[in-house]
């Protein structure tokens, strides 16, 4: 009975944690189950930013996070403007969670769920001036940081 209570406590905690959208300040790690940000500088003026959100993180929220992260990186590197040179957004069904080892003793055998993860990967380039960049939209770092609200 004690083991069952521990299992129920762990499941309740997992459900509570998974009910909230992935927060902006989450960095990808083993402890975040691969959710959050991963940022790599790929050139003196460019970064690859990837973000993976949980079931409660939709595409719009993920894109808002990546816009804000791009503006922070570019401003900190001295670029008042930036543009995305590539962008990809996906919403995937991932994983299956099952509980139970013995059909005669465990009433949770066979329970499972499929999670949806929103993933976004961009390459962002910092710009010194707001020059025309063909079809690419040029963003102002100050405008993004001043007008997009990130609620943690």
C-alpha cells in the first residue's frame, strides 16, 4: 500500500508540473526532459536558437520566446537589429508514458498518454543598421524587448 501511495504521489507531481507551459528561463537539460532553450553561436554575428516546449506551450508562445531570446542575444552583442535567416516550427506527438509491471498487482497497467511538443529552431543574425534585407523582416531589438511581455 505504501508503494502505491508513493507512486500516486509521483504521478500527481508529474501531472502538476506538466500542466504549465515551459517557462522562458528553461535551459535544455536532462532534468527538463529536453525542454527549453539551446543556443549556439555559429558566427560572430549569428546564433542558432532552438526551443522545445511541453504540451501546454503552443506555437505562438514558442515564437514569442524565440523572438525575445533573439533580441536579448543581439542587444548583448551590440546589434540594434536582427533578422531570421531560417526558421522552422513543428508540433509533434512524442513519447508514451506507461505504468505497471504485473497485470495481477498493478491497476495502472496499460495507462498511457501522448504528449505534444512544440519545437522551434531559428538562425538569427545581428545587424548594425536597419537596411533592406530582401524578403526577410528586420526586427528592432529595443522594440521587441520593450513590447513583448514574457510571463514566467
